């Protein structure tokens, strides 16, 4: 029996006119996600339109063929356009060996290409993963080649990565991400310090993310000496900073919302009810996290 988490007794879960069985075995499609399919003629037409109109009509064309045409417009002459569009129109995208990744220009034109990608994804955030898979990480939104694989290796699904992009997150600086039960994607970035300093140590005010958390709560010197508040509060397991990151992600995933200011509380297992407090932005960005002191 084929198990793909599709709707029971429904042959076409995403309602795109193609059966779940067909899409499960087609690497270009997902049985759980509605995807418009283009005819060979439409592929060529979208590519040509993207080449000619670029950003002008990009709002109304959310497909890889239009984007590829727009990208190619800065580096190809009309003869190249004619040949590529004709190849697409014949449906020979694979058969002729045409690789859209071949549209990526040399290093001298990389900045221009990245600008086009960023502009296109800002209009159609759901396209970021498709662009990444087609053109590679260093090209799509300035993501390094390893970032996507690293995040996927942590078990982060494509839909969560898409939500991060839609919420103006920075994938290249994302440490980890989870999906909460309420459907919100929550993620931790490297972050930044605003007022914090290390020599001499000065508490950070206005910063966010991991760097802010580490500075104020792991290497804090507020008591006059270096102090790891996580280890002091929750046990020696949290002398390991990687374990603290995991704890924060557990808190983001399972913590209970306390108020409308983005405050969440998570009861840390095996600590006699001690609480981790998190502040999570309305878009899912983890601003900070720290042990909650006992209420007097």
C-alpha cells in the first residue's frame, strides 16, 4: 500500500487534475501541493514573455519559465532567445539537454542575477525553493551552496523554509526552525547585538537571536563573573551550547503562549517545573529566550 499522507479515498489530494499516484512517482511534482502544469507551448511563451517584459509583468507570472526568461534577458541575444524558446515549445526541455541552470552567468554578472532573483521572490515567495532547486543555493537569494542541505539535514521541511522567506527571514543566517501546533513556523537566526559588548562586558539591549541570547544569558557577567544561566537553572546538560539551541527550539515548538506580546513559556522536562521563557515575533522569529526566575 502506498502511504504518502494524502487524503483517504481521494485520488487527487491537491486537486490539480493529476492523481496522487502519478505525482508521487514524478520527481517534479508533489501529490500534496497544487502545481500548475504548463504545456510545451506555454513554457516557451512564458520564457519569451519573461525575456521581453522582465519585471514589468512579473507580478502576474509566478513560474520558473518566466523567471528564466527574465534572467536570460540580461545575458543572451535574440538568437539565443529564439533557440531556447523553440526548444521549450517543442517540449524538449530534457530531451535536448537544455539545463536552466546553464542560464547562470559568470561571476562578473552574479550581482545582477541575484538582484533579479531577489526581486522575483519578493513578488512570489513560494518560488524560492523551486529557484533554489533549479539554479543552486549561492544564486538563489545569496544562499550559500551548503545552507539548504544543512537546514534540510536538521529536518526542516521546504514549506517551513518558504514560510521563513515569506516572513522576511534570512535563510543564510537561520540556525534551526520548527512548526508549532498552531501552524506557525518559528525559527532561530544568528541574530545581532545592539548595545552589548564583551570587553568589558556590557548587557545587550535591543538585540535579537542567538548572539543576543548567548551574550545576555550564557556568557553574562552581570554578577561580576561569567555565568551560564541555562546551566545554573536547568542543569549541567546545558553547559553545552548545542543543547541550549535544542532546548530553545523545543520551547518554540511546544511552549504555551502567555500573552499577545509574543511571550511563550515552556516547562523544561526533568527540572521540577522550571520554565524557559521565549519571546517570538508575530512572524515566528525568535527574538530571545532565557530561564524564568522563580516567582516570589
